[in-house]
C-alpha cells in the first residue's frame, strides 16, 4: 500500500540520463518549434499545485461557516466582494483579485487513482489508451522555449506523477524531491579531462555497435538522450533548481517547508523556459479528524501559493504563467463518526490564476445544506479546454495514439469563456 507522503528515490546516474530526455524534441521538431512565436503576453507555462488526497472544499475555497455542513470552519473575507475563503488563507485572501474559483466541479471518479488520472489528463481511465497529462501536452504542443533542462517537472512527487501517455515516455514529468540544494548526479565523479576522454571512447564503441543496425539504434533515441543529458549537466539553467540562491527574505516568504521551496523552484523554472511544473502537497485524505488535517495543511499551502502568485506578478511573469490549484476530488458535506469527511466528486472546488485567466470570479455554487447538486456544474474537461485555450492551443486538435491509431483530441471539453479575458 502506498502512503500519501511517498517520495521518489534519488536518481542514480543511469536513471538520470534516461530522465534527462524528458520533453526534448527531435532536432527537426526543435528547429520547427523555434520558428513558432507566441503572442505577446500569452500564457507559456503551467504550474500545477497538486493537493494529493482530495482537499475538502469546505475547509479551503468554499466554506459555509455557521452551517451544519461547515462544522467549526470559519470564513474570512477576500478581495472578491461577497466571497470568503476558509480561515487559514489569510495571505491568499489578499491575492484573490488575481484568482478565480470554480466551486461547482463535478467528476465521475471518486477513487484516488482514477480521480487523479481524470484531473491531470481530462479523460477518464481507458484500458485501451493512456492519455497524456496537461503538462505533457504543453511540452508536445508548445515551442521549445530554449530550455536545456527538462521542460516537464514534478517536485515532491506523490503516488501518481504526471505522465506522457501515448505521446511517449520522453514527456513524463522529471521527478525531484525537496529543492533545498543542488541536484544529485549532475556532475561527473572524475576530472573534466577524464570525463571527456571517457565520452570520446564511448562514442567510438557506439559507432562500431551501430554498424548494420543504425535504424534500430536511432529508434531508441539513446544517442540523442545522452547528448541532451550532457548539455543539461553543463547548463547554467540547472541553477534554477537551487532555491538557496534566493535572498533569505524571499525564501522566508514562501515558508520554511519543502512545499514552499517547491513553489519557489517552480517560479524559477518557468523563468528559464520550463513548460509545466507540478508541485505536490500531500496529506489531504482526511477521513479522520478532517478539520485539524486541513488546518495543518493550510499552514504550508497559504504562504507557498500566495508567495508564488505575488512573486510572479511582481516579476511580470503571471500573465505568461497559468497557476492551477486542485486535488482529485472534494470531501463530503457530512462529517463522519471519526470527525472526517469522505470522498466527494460532486461539487468541489478549484482555483485558477494567471496566463490571461480572468481573476476575481467565483463560478458555481454548492448547496449550503449539502443535499442538492451544485448550480452550474463544471466538468473537469472544461477546465482543461480553458487552460489549453489560454495557452493558444486548440482543444479540438487531434493527436493519434500509436498503439490504436485512434485520433484523440487534446481535450473533449469546452472553454469557460468567462475565465478567458
């Protein structure tokens, strides 16, 4: 059984070289991509703040203080007139003019793994095809951005990291743990002259091996992956991972936590051309002692998310970066006998900001009695279509899944036009 605080193991050198090919295109595709131009101010990157385990909408973005379903949760005023957040979001409340909430999210998946798959890909699980996550689609469809490092990154990865699906393993998220220092396995263990000699010797061996089997060798992308890994290992962009280069005041503003450092790393990474960064905050599966669980989690989420939005805005990056904050589903209006809330895929909440997404809105309403369905229900695929549209992509564009030959749209949803300014 996997625990919600699972962390990926540290990469050994072989794993690193394989992962280093993440989201890098073939030379021809790279050349073509560099010819493409993004419209001025148009979204270029996505930061997904992933709340693994399913946060309660009632203790985060949709409190109902003073009601039976709200329990002891109190609300606080925000910059959106008449819209409250749960107590514990004191910093985010001041950023809400840049944020919009969807409080009527609906899903047909109430299982953690299936709900995660649906939220990250916009498609329900299908045994005949593995769909790419939104980050993989960004890397596949958008211009390269000049990044020498992987363009799809997951920080503090939990149980089901974002995958490339039928687009290929090269679009899987490159996984790292707490970015409190330099990355492991990015420097050679020997002197540079000896490392160059080893690389030269390896090239001779590989040329000999490729004789008579060149097509098969090219199909593995081994040589390209190795070349890209070498570029990455010598790239100045690796410094973007190292948040300790930031002033102490900036570090403190994000919170002295792994999650806060992950949010700060995300800001640094999109600045050097990374297309999608997923930052994970685990521990939201509150079947027991729901209110205390959320109070504890908000102490990390509020400063990390708020500082990220504030920092992006001050650095003139928010218009080019879409920030999404969500989990796989919400929590039941009814509090169970253990003081917890159970899985609830009907009427939960999601926050969006930046990238041309209009701020200061709260779409949809949930029943304060917890009985009726939400007004204006919003399926997950519509959020995907909205994000893709903000990125300048056509949600109806089709890619072909190689295994089945099926054309599959980037999204089967419809953009939410109120959110597209």
